[in-house]
């Protein structure tokens, strides 16, 4: 599994989180399978699969985690 890390400074994280969720659902056509929101922690897991995707090897899943403290957050994309 590939993983990318990004440091975020001076970002409105709730707005970024909503934009990521919209992108996953509408643009990439992924289904949200898990979502968590706590103070200074946001997590979303999305998936596209099914029998045809499994057979063809095109199953896709993504996990986005944003965590940190005031104006200093880390974004992890798996």
C-alpha cells in the first residue's frame, strides 16, 4: 500500500475534508465505507469494488486521515 504525507498550515480543515469527501464520491465514484470526525481528527475510507472489479483487478480503496493541532495538521493518504 502506498502512503503519502502532507503538512497543512493555515488550512480550514473542515472545508478541506468536505471537498475531499465530495471528490471521492462524485468525481471518483467511490463509496464511503467509514467516516470519523473528532476534535482535530478526521478520517474517511472509500472503496470501489464488486465482482467485476475483483475479477479484473480494478478494486480501488483510499483512506484519508487529517490530524493535528491548531493550524498545524498532517494529511495522510493511503
